[in-house]
C-alpha cells in the first residue's frame, strides 16, 4: 500500500497555520531543522509514526486527522484529490464540470 506523504504534509501545514505557528516554531518544538519540517510538509520525506504522533500532540489535533485517507488506493484519497482540483477551477469551469457530472451520472 502506498501512502501519500504529500497529503499528510499538506494537512500538517494546514494545522500548523491554523494554530499560528511558523515552520521555525514547529521545528524548535520537535528539535529538528526548519528544512526537515519543510520537507515533511511538501511530502518529500517519509515521516515516522513517532514524529507524526509528536506533531499531532504539538498541534493539538488527532493523529488520525493527519493520516486518514492518505493511502493512494483509498476512496477518501480520491475524493480529496477531486475536491482539490475542483477548488482550483474558476467558476465557469466549475459550472461546466458540474454539467458534465450530471450527464455522466445519468448514464
């Protein structure tokens, strides 16, 4: 099973920003380099379960919220990717996509 470390990293980044922490703040609390935190948030490096647990404790979030649906073959993973792509579309393209989905669901 493949894990999408990029998705986990995006979730860590979102939680960190929600709590008003910088990468530097998080790095200090974890006793790692800022570069390492950056690599984790970009999904470049595989994060250990121990460090993930430490991050979730610092960010005061459930570890499950960081990893659920991060398996590449997971249904949640696909939904997450679809929502990300849709949110990047301009309103006209979203409307066009919606019409396409309605047509597709009728077949």
